[in-house]
């Protein structure tokens, strides 16, 4: 079990749980990052910059600090 | 007349559809009380004429702030429009996420039809969608189309007409929550005019708000809505007792959205990289991505700085010609001078900004519609977030090097009100092109610009570069301080959709540019014109005393008298009253300092490199025989120009973009205080050393 910010580039995973709820987390959830959804890490900007995720039908970028509240498991 | 609203996610092609439906019959204003753009238009659908409202693009109806409440408020008729139909625009290949919003729209109980937009994109990706199945699952009409090509537009027009004349059957029952949560929502709904759906909205909005309890805060979603405060307090209590409630609302809607999307959308799973993948491989690459970002920004900057210049020269020449014609046709006197210098000159002061605004917004529109603007924010996020700013603040700050007026207008793309304000307030600190003539005059007059420094640099180059460097550092530090103090808020989340790359529609781009230019002329232009005339009056009256021909007219004017009045304030900075007049006059535009100093010293020029003017400045002495312009005074003056808010057009545009006089006044106050203190430090500190 790990969190979304730690997935290496190219890994697919499924969101299992949301560890902490904040204003930003709720916005991400509205955009589809909810438990059960499939994600793939496409890119990571260097030096701890943003992460790019492939979701069903669209791409989303977020900061590692915003991704760490999503617990993920193998798909 | 019936009213329909277009609702949809960002990047779903909603505005393109709005343009298709309304053609040229549209106007743009602001929603009452906020600076969110409100687009209204009129569409002809067979025999019907309907009013069309283009809502801001959103992922949900939840309002984290007062700005975001606009979508929900429009839909529930809070702005006085009885809404007859909601047209939900959906990007077909992005069905699951779009359905989340559609389900929220259906819960409002208004008639809805769904537009499955961008069908051409869906087909070329090899996906298929069962629109009849979708229509059945949602209980509303579904129209597949492509707003870009116009495919399916007539079907949509017919569907809207039909929905307005003979409404379709009921939508499926709203998404239900688990037992206790459902009871709480239902009970709260009985207290609200909008019932259960309003209760859901209130709970979700308060759960998402950054400071949910602070109803009175200006950007709180419930600000100016005291009728909801009682229910709001109760909602906060419910959220405290049931912390999972907000999450459950989102999850239940997504579960249904996913199951509907799964049953109607067939995705082809190709691993072939598409156009977006190929472009992103370069544009988001750790090295090439940053280089392309710099290249794009350089091009944008170049367009503002160099490409707009010939058009601005043309406008200035036109103004000059018009003034010449007036002078040859009208009898000389105060009226002629008012017409020629006050009115025509003032109008010129407004129009001269249009080329830069047009260039900047053509760029922004193309970057945004092509999908690159989101990538630019992604690439620049890491260093922007250090200063507490959003990646989207990069374009306004960079444009500030050319001119603060278009730059401040570009800050609109920043969603959060506080972050937008911080960007607007620090953008005027960037060294704009109007400061350049002043710097050139001072450097050329008081320093030996050609002397080499360390063999490779020249004094002039080093001084000019230092001014630019100091301005960037100051802008970033001020942003940091503002974010920690009066506009206290966390670093904005990045959370950004990276839409597929698309070719921007030329018509949509032109429309946006015209819209921006017009908004500037209409709202800021009137203020600039009025201030121009006031300033002209101050410099013109009272007319010079014929008995004192040796005293320049400007010295006898109100502005001259004001300059002498403020002398005690600017004396500690090393300035005399003549510089004071120059500072006052440069409120019209900083470069006016040059021509005003020429007037004060009786030299006929507007050129910062004029040797006659430079000579007069070098020879100017105080009454006790000391030289007025020493290199130290020059430094102090440059620093003053670097920080001071002297530009009335900037003030006018801040007024326009923030919707209140409070922020432009604050901006003047803090920048001028900064300028005064910094110049004092330079001059008095320098005197101690020298």
C-alpha cells in the first residue's frame, strides 16, 4: 500500500482511500479522483514539481503534496 | 423571451457553442458584486428568440467562494432570470467526469438537455458512444454534435426549441445518500427555499470553503446572503457531526456517473501515442519543456514590446495629426488647447494601449484554446508556488515588463480572488516600458553610460539591468508579504486539467480580443480620459502672467504650484520642486516626465536622448549654488520611478478589474510609500557614504 505521490512514472493504480479531506482534496474528488478510480502516472516535473496523471478520459496535474492524501493499490 | 443557460466543464467547447448559437448578438459584463465575466447573447431558433447565458466553466456547482457561487446562483435564478432550460455541454470523450456535473444539474429540477460535444474528436480517437442509451439513462434529450465544425448544430437548435415548447419527461430520481446522511440532508432542505438540492449545495460548498465558518468574509460563498446564515450554521453543525458527508455526496454521484458512462461509452484501447502525447513529450519534458516555455514567453514578450510598437507609433502620429488639424481650423485660445491637448490627447492616452492589449490577448487566447496555457502553469508552478503564487500568475507578471495595463487584465485567468488580487497589486512593480525613457534620460545625463565595468559590461547596462532585477525581486517579495498579511491565504492548489491539444478557432480568438479591447476602452478608458483632462487643467491653468515672460508657463500653473507645495516632502529624497512637477505630470504616463522636464527648463523636446535637455539638467543649480542633479539624485530618482505607482491608466485598470476603488488606492499607497522610503534610503544613505 502506498500513496499517489510515491508512484513511479508509468505505474497504473486504483485509488483506495482518501486519508485527509481538505478543500483541495474535495475539488480533486469532484474532478474524478475518488476511491475506485483508475489512474496512471504519466510524468513528473523534476525537483519535486507537479505530477501528471492519466485518468479516464482526461489528464490532470497536481503537486506531490496534494497527491499524498490519496492511498492507492495495484489495479 | 425564454432564457437558456449553457453549463459545462472548462475546455468542453462551451464558448464556441455559445458563439455558434448567438453569432454577433452577444454582450459581456460582470455578475453583480463580483468580477466574474457574464456573457449574454440572443439566439434565433426557428420561430423562437431566446436569451442565452454562458455560465463560467465548472467541474461542479459547489461554491468555495463568492465568485464560484455565480454558476449556482445563475441556475437558480438569483440574478432575476427565470431560467427555462439548461443546456449541459459535455466533451464526449470525457463523459464520466462531465456526467458528474450533469447529475448535479439534474438535481436542481430544471429542464435539461445534454449536448455531446466534440464528437469529431471522439471518432478520431476510435471511441463510440450510444447517445440514445445516454438519453434513456438520464431521462433527457441528448444531442451529439461538434461545435467547432458546426456538425449537428441544427439538431441542437431543434432540440432546444422542442424542449422549450413541449418539455420532456422527468429526470431519474436524484442520487441517494446512506440512511443517516440522507435524513440530515432532507431535514436541512426543509429549511431552505431550494429544498434538498440546495441543502446538498450548501453542505458541499461549506465543506469545500477554505474558512467555512467566516460567513462575513467578502469572498465567502455565503457573504451578502444573510438569509442563508442560519441554515449555514446548521449545515456546519451537520458537517462536524458527519465528517464523511461531503465525501459521500461526491462518491455517490461519481458512482452513478461511472456506471452510466461505462454502459454507453466504448473506448478503443490503442497504445499508439496520439498528437497530445507526442507534443507533451517535448513540451512537458524536464529540459525541452522549460526551454519551450521560455521560448513561448519570449515570443509573447516580444509581441508586446516590439510588434505592438509600430501600431502605437501610428496612433500617436494620428493623434498628432488630429491635433494639427484642430489647431489650423479653430481660433487659438483655451478652448482649442482643451480640445487638442486635453480631449484628443486624452483619447490618445486610451487608444494607445489597444495594440498591446490586442497582442497580449491574441496570445493568451491562442495559448489557452490550444491547451498550452495549462502546460505553462505546470512548467512554471515549481518556482511560482515558492512565492505563494499560482503558475497562471506568470503571464501577467511577465507582461508587466511591457505594460501593466494589459498585464493586469491578464490576471483574470487566476481563479481565486485573493491570488488574483496579489498578482494585480504587484504587477505594476515590474519595470514597464514607460519607465525606460526616464531611466535613459537619467543614465545618459548623470552617468557615463559607455564606461566599461569589469571589461565586459557598461555602466549604463549595469544600471539598467539592476533596475530590472530589483523590480522582479521586489514584486516577488511584495507578493510573498501580501500573501502572508492582508491577503492571507495558502498557496493556491495546482489542480489543473491538461486538455488535449486543439487548433484554436480563429473566430473565437478574434472575438475574445475584441471583447477585451472593448471592455478596456469602455470601463478603464473613461477614467483615463477624465484623469487626462484633470491633469491637463492642472498643467494649463492659471495662464502665465504676461508680466513674467522669463518664468516658464508650467512653473506658474497649478501643477507648478503643487510641485512647490510638495517640495518639503521630496526634499529629503534630493529633489527640488521642478522634479516635483515632473513627478506630478508623470501621473499621465511615466514617459511624460521627460517632456515635462523639458518644459520646466524651456527646452523644446520629448526625446530622452536630447543633448539640450541633458545639458540644462546638468547645469541646473539650487539657489545656494549646489548642483541639482548629482549621480546620487539620479539613483534616488530612478529608484523612485521603479517603485512609485504614478500611472493613472494602471490605477484605472485596477479599478476596473477589482470592481472597487479600495484596491487601486491601496496600490498607490503602498507603492508610493515604498518608493519614498527606498529613495530616502538611497539618497540619505548615499550622502553618508560619499
